[in-house]
């Protein structure tokens, strides 16, 4: 059974930082690119960041470019999302997902999804 578990979310103040983790099990981790998506309350899910299987390529959504970083540790089957300079509009449930082949920014191209972790940013 494939399992993705996000962690590291919480409540922080504007300008603070968080590091989210996505731990995978039941899958050959290095066969997949990993993406992060978020869904603010009452809003549609949006692309945040993605990283290729080797970590050599990264992608970011326009709203987080320059503030967020994505990395992966294949030895730990874990991908990290570093959230810096957080803003209240970053408040959302953050999801990680695995993609074998497809467009990094398209949620429909991901095969497996985690349950999400809540990030709340207060002003």
C-alpha cells in the first residue's frame, strides 16, 4: 500500500518559516517526481512546487517563487518544502503527491496523494 504522510505544518506568524516533510512508503520513491499543492479555505487547489526524481529539476508556482524551496532525500524517501517569508495568504492545507510521468504543475498527472498538513499564517 502506497502511503504519503505530510508533517511539519502548524500556526506561525507572518514572516516566519516552516519546513514541511512528505514521507513515502510502499513505493519505489526514486521512480517518481514529487509535487506540493495547497488548498486555501474555500479556494481551489493550486500548484506550489515540484521536484524531479533525481532532484535535478525543480518547479515553483508563481505565488511562491523566491520564497519556497523544495528538496528531496531519496535515502529517507522524503521530500521537503521550505516555506520562508510566510504570508497570511499562504494559509492552506498542503498536500504532497507522486508523479511517474506528466506535467509537474498538473494535479491530474499525479498518482498518489497524502492527507495534507495544515499551515496557518497569522498577521
